[in-house]
């Protein structure tokens, strides 16, 4: 039996199997019913490992052991395997979420918070900074910074960035609005981003700008800013900087305030599209 390495690699990714497991499984699929020894020879897997591998596949629902001598194994139809794997993944995810949810009210979180609080007290102000790589990490940290805001959130972004933030951070903005946090958003409002601008207007003061910048200032002390043009960089290679510095944050917000006065109100910009 000849199975391409590329195909085996796909199976390993999709079904979370190791190399021996995908080799034995595909060998059994090609036979329908077979013994461990036969599968070992077909799949080029050491005979000493084939029984362990088949036992593992049986537990995962890929094969069924046929009673009798010699012991044989029957391949479960791939469509059924897919459904079983999906069910197992959902069940595992449900159990893991329950564990994490239950962890909230335990002493473990209390102790972790205590450790973090003690650690922060020892940190120099210059150490409260970091580099963020990849847009996914950027938005995770941006969400963390924004949802802890107490007074103000000042956000300047691109047209595409505005749409991404409305899609991913709108629930956070709505919670901030309820807490009385003042939110200001500046971005180029285009035909493409007009719908996103309208949506975020329900929770923020929005104005249109032609300037190209990507940053967020929280409570006049914490900054997350992106150093690359989002139209020219792949999301995986996007880079941002997080800094906790009231001096720089206040200076940047003062510059923003000056520009804010000359920006078009969002509703006015949308009407002119």
C-alpha cells in the first residue's frame, strides 16, 4: 500500500493522530478487516507497536476489534469516524471550559492574583512594556487593555481596522459605555467602513480622519500602538508595542485632542459618501 506523505500529514492534523496511527488506520481502511501482523507489514510499522496503536485507535473510535482467533480489526467508515471525532472534540472542549469556569472561584486564582500583585509591585515602570507579534496577539492584548479602562479610551485606526474592531471588540465597548467610560474613535470613514462606523456610534464618539495611524490610549496612561501599515503587512507579521507610561500617553492624547477638533463628525462624513 502506497499512501503519499502529504496525505498522511493532513490526516495527522485533522484527526490529531501520530504517524503510526495514521499508517495503521489507512492500511486497515484499504483492507477493511485485518490482523495486527498484516497491518504492521502493510503500514511498515514495527510489529511490537502495532497492538498498542490499534488499541489507541479502538479507544478513539477508528476501529473495532473482531472477536475470535486470530484477533482481527474492522475499519469504521470514515464518515462515522468524523462524527465520532467531532463529538469527542466537543465533549473535551465542554469539559475543559467547565474546569476553567469552576477555577474562577477557587483558591488557585486567588493565589495567582496575589503572586501577580506582588510581582507588579516589584516591577520598574520601564519594564511595563512589550512587543506584540501577530494581529491575533495584538487584538487579545488590546482587548485586555480596553476592558480594564476606568475613564477614557482613545482609539485611532484605519478603515479596515475600524471594521475589525467593531467585529471583534463591540461587546467590550458596550460594557465600557454602561460603566460610563468615554470612548473616542478616529478613522477614515469610507463606503466600505460606513456600516461599522454607524454601529460603533452607539457607544462612542466617532470622527473621520485622513491620517494614517493605529494606536489606542487607555486612561491616559497605557498605550498600544501598531508600527506597520495594515494594508501592506500580512496579519501574521503585524507588530505592535504595548507601553504603560502616563508621560508618553498624556503627550500622545494631547496631540490627538488637537487633531480631534479638526476632524469631521462621523454622521457628517457618512452623509457625504
